[in-house]
C-alpha cells in the first residue's frame, strides 16, 4: 500500500495542523513539551512531544519517525524551530531550507556579515561584550547605536543608545536580562550575546512573502505603529505610493535571493532610510500578531495553508502579487501597572461591524508591569474595512471601548 503524503510540522498553532489535514496530508507533529496546545494531539496523526531545542534528544526521535511514517517535507512557522527544520532537511536530504540558511536568518550578526560579503548592502555591526565595546563602536559609526540580542525576538532587549552618557545604564539593563528564567518564553529565547548596529533612520515597514522555487512573491507590505521599540499595531496593506512600494518589493526580493531562501514564508523588516532601503531584520517564518490571518482575508492568500501545501505541491505557485480586496489594522491596548481587576468592553466590541477579533492576554489577578517588549502587551484589537484608511479610522473609533481596570500592587 502506498504511503499517504506525510509532512512533519514543528510547533505552531492548531490551525496549521488543521489546514494540513484539510489538504489531505498525514501530519507528524513535533511539539515542545512546554507548548502543547488544546486540540493539537487530537488533530495530528502522530504526536512527538520532546524538548526539540535539544538536538541530541530530538535527532533519534525524528529518525525513528521518518523510518516509520516516511514524511517527505518539514514545515515550521515558529522562529525557535527554523534551525531545527534545517537540520532535519540536511540530515534526511529532503530539500527545503537548509540549516545554514536558517541560521543566517536567525543570527543577526551572521545576516549582516553575509549581506556585506555578498555586496547586497552594508550596515555597520559588531558583537559587543561590554559598555566600552559599545562606545568604541559608536566611535566608528556615531550615535545613536542600536544594541540587541544576537538571536532575540519580540523586541526583547533592544536599546537605542543616543549618547555616551546613556551607555553604562543601558548596558547594565540589557545584561540584566541574561539568565532571566522568569521572562515569558525564556526557554525559547534566552538572552545571552549582544550586537551593536549602526542606527538606520526612516520609516519601518515589513514585507510578508512566500517563495516558490526561488521566485519570491511579496504578498503584502505592512505599516507599523511603535511605542519605543515595541510594535503596538500594524496596518496592511500599507498606504504607499507606487514608487515607494516598488522600491520595497525590489529590495526585499533581492534580500531573499541574497540570503539563499528558495521556498516558504518570509517576514522582512525594512526601512527606507536617507541612505536608501536597508534591511532591519529578516526571518524565514511568518509575522506575529495574526498578520497571517489578516492576509487570508485581505489578499486571499493563506500563508499557513501554503506552508504545508507548497512543499508537497498540493497548491499552485503564485505567478504574481495578489491584489488586496480589504484593508486591515490591529492595535494593542495596555493597562496601567498594577493588579488586573477586570477587562471590560470585550464582548461588546467583538459584536461591532468590522471587528475581526479581540484577543485578551491578561486575566483578573495578573500583575501588570511596565511594558518592556512584545510579551508585555495586553489586548489586541483587529479590524477590517474596505480600505486600510477606513480600517484605521474604524479602529481608532472603537479601541477606546476596551478598558483594563487595575489597582495598585502592594509594596
């Protein structure tokens, strides 16, 4: 009897498993023992529950699963597993993104050095191990200086140091994150090494893409709303002139080619600086904040579905960029520091026209501290409308209806 088309999926949402099953695929699901979500065990055909951050533990399980079930593709949409997917592809000769390419995306210093060596673009960067290293770097490139973890995520541990007088305090705060097991997702994103980068001015966007045998399609460009270094909202498709959009698309396509990505999702952050377009970061995984859900309705392109369907050619390649049919915006509401007593207005807001979702990430009794990264955001509101401009106006009209009631925490 012929084996059914089988895919190994590593981590991620329940929806990814469901969509793979809808495509007729048999799913071997490899999940971290701390991250199994409701419904995942029931949806997968095979469940492997292991600390997949440990290659020595994971490798024999993957080999046994491959022997037993014969999966011919590996897919992950979560950053902490992209290098693992590359190791498995290399080990079993499956094609797909290699470990080297995945590492190139994940390691921010390696990405910068690679882009410089290939002649794609140059942004000053160096690993730093002390406040003096940061000052020395600024002596070469000037202030402000960006300092961030070499392989971090979610805006954790990012500092914009604007002058020498800020350096010691900023460095002490950043290095204070090392070994912090109490931080959200600390198992997957521990803070250790840091890099300094030349400051890039300009407006930041992200490009959400999918690659087909080396042909890169930018599905949508996303505008961002920041509070400091933390992303507090997104709008897509971004409201751009044709020439600006063309500049972004061409630079992102060139970046993905230079990085060696051939297939699958991409999430690229880019600024249009005074020196021209410059990459801020690149990822071979999907954007966060449910932007993949937005793209499914705004552009009719389901990144999650394609991530499983394309490797086994269950879905056709895009031949061009999909035209948007809706606009969408998401913004976050944060409560004041203290103990949460109530989150009000959520159900009423969900019933409003155009509201795509209201996701609540806090509950009564939780302690709110000053926001330091993306994990410190509280309620996400998502809205769609006929255009992005209309969606922005609609969310600004509605978002004040969410109220997070807190009381001061006891000393």
